[in-house]
C-alpha cells in the first residue's frame, strides 16, 4: 500500500484550497492516463516483443474511476 501524503489529500482541505488541489490532481491524472494510452498505441503499432502489435482495439478503450478519478475519466477521452 502507498500512503497519500497530506499535501496531496484533498480530504484534509476545504474551500478554495480543496478545489485548487482537486484541479491540480485532475490535470496530473489526465496527463498520466494520456501517457498510458499513448504507450498502448505505440505498442499496438510496433511492439518489439510482438505481444501487443496489432492486437489492441484503441477505438474501444474505456476509462473509469471513482470520486476524483471518475471526474478525471471524461477529460481523457474525446
């Protein structure tokens, strides 16, 4: 288990501080998911090991989450 640091725990904040942190985390998580999807597309196009090449249907990717992760999911997909 990885513990969340206090400075990244929106549950410990309120008001504008909480909103600012939530926006910051959503941007970071959106970038992380975008990176992961880019890597999957790259592997689908050309995987040196051959395990993923041409096997991923990138038109049918799903993203889901809970709480702030749920708010982040729609920001990732067009």
